[in-house]
C-alpha cells in the first residue's frame, strides 16, 4: 500500500526537471521498418537467457527486419511470457504506454504501432523530452560518430544533447590499426608513444573546448578495472612492437602495460581540464571475453578495484556507473569515503528496482546527498528511456517516502533530495550553466 507521502512525492517528481547522465541515442531520426528495436532494447538480455543455449541466434532472428514481422512475433511471444515480469520488460512496456498509448504487448497493438512509426521524428522526440521535463541528455556514442558530430558532418542531435568523449579506443591498443586511426583523425604520423599520447591529449582538449562535458570509459566490458602503474619504458616496448609489426595483434596480457599507462596519462589530462570521467562498474549487459577466461568476471568490474586509481588521481572527478550492481556495500563505501567519487544510478532502476530503493535509503543515511546522480536510462531508444525514467521516479519516491514515514526525513527534505538527485547534482557535476 502506497502512503500519502509516497503519493505526494511521486506526484512531485513528475514536475522535477531531469538531467540524464548517460544515454546512447541523440534523436529520433533513425527509421525503423517495424517496432522490434523498441521492444528489444535491454529486454533482449532477458530473452536471450530465457531462450537458453541458442539465445544469441534467437536475438539475431528477432532483430532481422528481413524476416516477416509475424514470424518474429511468434518467436518473441513465447519467450516474452517468461520474462515480462522483469524490470527491463516493465520499463519497456511503460515507455510504449507513455509515448504511444500502447496498453498491452500484443500482435494487434504492435501492428498498429508499426503503422504509426512515421510519426516518430525529431519533433516527436522534442515534444516528449519537454513533456517529461528532460532538460539535458548526456550521450555516449561511438568514437567515429562523436568526431563526425564534433566536426559538423553529423547533425543528428538536438539542443538538449551533451556528449561524452569516448576513451577506450584510445588506450586499448592491441593492433597497429588503432594507432592508424588516431593518425587519420589528427593528420599526424605517430612513430613514438609520446607522439601518440600527445595526439590523443590534443583530441581531448579539442573535444573539451567544443563542449564535451565528460569522458566515458567502459573498459570493464573488456578487461579488469584494476589499472596498474607500468613505467614509460614498459609501455613503450609494447607500442614499438605494434609499430614494427603492423600486422600483429597482441593479447590483453601482452598489451596491458600500454593500456594501463595510456589510461593513466589520459586521466591526468582529464584532471587538468576538470572533465569528469565516467566509469562502467558492475554488471555488463552481455557476456564479454577476457583473455584466458570466457565470460565477464563481474568481480573484475567491482568499483572497489578503482580505489588505488582514484587515490593516485585525486583531482579527477570519477562518475561510477550503475551503482556498482550487485556490489552495493562497495558503492556506499566509495560514496562515503572517497572525495572524488560520485555514485551514478544510471541503468540501476531498470536492472533491479529493489536494489535501487535499498541503495537510496542507505545512501541517504550514509552519503552526502551531493554525491548521488539519480538517473540515466542508458538506453538506445527514447521509448525505453522514458519507461526507465518512470521506474526511477517510482523507486526514488518509494525510498524517500519510507524514510519520511519512519521520521528520518521531513517531506520537504525528501522533495529537496529528489530534486538534487535528478537535476541539481548532475547540473553541478557536469558544470552545466
């Protein structure tokens, strides 16, 4: 039963402006032949698990627009029945309801949606953002598109868009092609490691001057985040090997010294520019591959592994993603004790609503409220994002109302905290005027 304080807080949250800390889309200009891209999103992770050992092939089938919609629906329907209770699915359903008035996921309702997809343009996008009071939208996109937008050759974004500089491609150098890419971007030949590092620093400086509000690193999908401190000469030997043998690929173990050294070098640049660094921590949404081990070892993505790095670079502001799910205690520890750590709830609300509620209750009791960034959908389409925002408002209202009902907070204080989490904290964190 929802209390009166919950209901008042939930209603209030629908009026609070929102700054989304992390998304993967910039507009609604991409045209779809049917609505499956709106259905799959993160739901595909649950569908894949529901499908069992052949899950990857099933997802490929569902995502293939060349296969008739009816056939894909028949495949989707049975699997969806096994996971429609998850937060991924509930958020997706809410998004379709809020954006399109879809009351149930059925063949007939989705066929109707297919007929309306032409309405899904940037005017629709902007109206929706305004309707849900989304003021700023920090987008993480692939490096090729990032530079196209920065150079003005890609204008597929709206005035609410802000951008994160995509870092992993510039320190994960396991073949010469990665060096060649930077040479093409900069128009420079980069025979030495110092030449390369300086060229990437120049790219970061240009991005910052252009308006990039942060740096994003999701290397936890590919490697453990316990970055070491190799010497310049250790890193240089790997770089020289790549330059001398351009057809060769080194593995993570062989290339780690270069990876670690470059990451540290670029953190120093981030500190000089006062650019926050967003770090993926906790759950990956797909199975990755580390060298010599199959599958993403989630222990290798625990934010606690970053403590030595954050100690070394105390002038760098770290934005720790996804509330470190499932490592709540470590996230709380970092928020309470690490001056340069902020805990970001992006994606958390749709991964595990109960975890989100529990984290917020404990965070209010343990962490200065300025260190909590309340929402990012981490979504690839607007509809999913809107549904996950609705979940986030539910979770936040529940956590704060329970604390108010218990006498820990006044209702007025709870409202102030809600506005901090969704708007004021990210506004301050990203230095948004």
